[in-house]
């Protein structure tokens, strides 16, 4: 994989409908494939979306309600059936380890791949290895323990071909320059700063089942892409508070205050056949790019922002 995009596999809250599968979201980030909240039917949705089990490098579960985790059993067995050659890390709330264990061991199957569980005991940086981004878990407000996830890429440098040519640099010496920060050529020193410019890192925030709380705002701040639940409309805000969810208006206000770039609304209640009102409500408060997530669509991460 050599692109960055969100592949939407399912958008239904609690009960799937004819138009919406249970939750499932694959973040394609260069060579990484992070599958968030695989609900029931995720394996089949992956097939429709053209996503292979070998694309998966990490699985992140926000909480153990069925619409966010029942698909884990099938996905794990598919990973083994397809003999995925690399380890697959799984992040989830430690308080739900019993559910994780039941899902992974739901039936008999041949163990042919390596699954590495990472129970999350509390907020903070998540144990990762070899990823191009930092992963942080943030506590949310829902009837069961729930974590949102934020992926943040560190800033780097972008090599400028024109400047390389100006300094007569080509071939293996460029890799040496990137590794050491400077090289000697024709009796002079060329530094990395002379042939490159700052490249800001990108960020991705994933906010599922939660009431408004400090964690929602923490996850959203400055996010290039904010994927956030919008189970209800503002007219049903009392239901959102009661059941631990957000409205489209609340999500949009959070995005606006946080300075998010692209807003992706998802996790819709079955009571809404049309989502036109979700878009209208969000547009009242957020002037950036808004996507009403639809099953089997792909949403590219926005271009890097220069701060």
C-alpha cells in the first residue's frame, strides 16, 4: 500500500440496516492497515471493498459492544486462513480481555498467523513497534470502558529534487545525506536543510461511542481527519446523553472548536433512513470538509497542512 485513505466498511449503530453494515473502518497509511472496530459482517465487507487480510497490520477496538467487536472472530480466522505473513497487533481495553479471548477463540481453526494482543489499562501512548506514527489512547464516556485513538505522525523533511540538482547530488549519496544530515561532495559540505523543506506530520483521530467529554476534545485537536460518531441529531440530544453518544451537531461543534481539517460523521441510529439532516446540522457549525460516511466508500486523508 502506498496511499493514505479511510475505507469505510460499515456505519450502523447497534442494529445493521439494509443500507448500513455494522461498524468497520480501515485506515490505509502507506504500508500500514489499521482496522478499527470490526463489527459483525466486517470480513464480507472487506471482500466487497477489495481489502485483503494481508493488508491488516493492526486492529484497534474502542470497546466491547457487539456492533464494534463481533466481527473480530471472523477477521482473526481469515488472517489465519490466509496465512498473513506478518504479526498483527490488536489494541483493546484491558477490562474487556475476557471478551477478546472469547472472540479470538470462538471456534476451532488452524493457527497459522501471529496475533499480538495489547490490552490497554489506561490512557496514554499505546505499545507499538515499527509504525510511522505514534498511537495514543484517550478515555471516553460510555456505559462500558471505551478508548478513542489518535495517530500522529512526527514532522520530517521533504527532499526537493531541484535543490539536489543544484548541489550535484544523485544516487546513493542522497540516502547518506538523509541518514547523517550532511555529506561532503567536491570539497564542500551539503546539509539536509539545504536540499529539503519541513514536512508536517499528519494526524488521524477515531472517536466512537461517547458522550461529550474532555477526551473527545483531546482527540480532535488539530486532527487532519476526525472520524467521529454522530448517532443522533440535536433534536434527540437527550437520547445521546442517556445512552452515551453524540449528535451530528455536537460532533461538528467539537470539530470546529478543535480546528480539525476533515470531518467524517458515522455510526448512525437505525431511526434515520436518510442522513440529509445530519449533513445539514453539521454544516451549521463546521465550515471545513464534511463526509457523511457511507458503506464501502473511500475517503482520502487531506493534503498536509503547513503550520
